């Protein structure tokens, strides 16, 4: 019984995010799909929480939503693709580190 009580908040969180994603927010849906690629319930829940918190901090434009929907439609952020550096770049979640003396690509 005690184990079910621990799972209930996680289930409620996942249900809330799934329901919110189903209401038309492509970026939150995309974030949820990316978070679902993480290896365990704890990291997935933390990832979803960060995504939800970030949406409140960084306003999402219609252009952002169109990009997120495109990424969903083309399956650019599939879990198998996210396992590679190229897949992360294709999904839009990779970043490059600037090192002193390097010249940015044009």
C-alpha cells in the first residue's frame, strides 16, 4: 500500500503534463517526449517539472510552437536519435561550447 502512495504523485504529475500537452502546446508536448527518453521515473519527473517551469519563465511564441510541432511531426526527437550527438543537434537540444580562439561557423 505504501508503495502505491509514493507512485500516486508521480502519476498525477505525468497525467497533468500529458493533459496539458494534449491541449495544444506543442513545445510542452515535445519537452515531454524528450523527457520520456530519460532512464528512470525520477529524472523524467524532474525534466518535466523543469520544462513546465521554463515555459512560465520564457514565453513561447507562435514561431516556437511551429518549430516544436515540426520537430514532433518529423520525429526529429525520437529517443533512438537522441542517443547520438547528431540526433541531439537535429532535435535542437545540442549546444556547442565556445573555446577561446575558435571562430564561430558561418
